[in-house]
C-alpha cells in the first residue's frame, strides 16, 4: 500500500512540475505573440522607428540568453531567495529611472 501511495505522490509531483513548465512556456508564447502583433501598429503610427528596430535586434540575444538561463535555473534556487533578488533588482531599476527622470526635469 505504501508503494502505491509513493507512486501516486511521485506522479502528482511530476504533473505539478509539468504544469508549471507548461504555464511558463504559455506565458512566454503569449507575450511573444502580443509583442509581434502589436509591432506593426506601433510602426504604422511612428512609435517604432528603424533605430528602435536596430536596438531590438541588438537586445534579442540577451533576451534569448536570459530565457535559456532562467529555464535551466528554475527549480534549483529557493523561490523565496529568487523573489528577494528580483524585488531588489526592481527597486534598483526604479530608483535609477527616478533619478534619470528627475535629472531630465531639472536640466532639460
């Protein structure tokens, strides 16, 4: 009986991991589709220029590397630790953007 419960628990754990991976992949695909479908409209209204497209092309390898590294590290780090690191990173970026905006307002 305990062998059966262990097998069921292992199956449930595997299904949970697969569901998390599927959800993560679905989010990546959804954001990619939204970005690709919105780009023509932004380009048509002049909100994306050729310089913007060049910058996007330059940044794409870093994005792909981040997705790859993230997919390899998922499940290896403690989620609470990752959450703290990401919140710290977001806070640093918010302060940097705030300083940049303030400097831009003071000395245009």
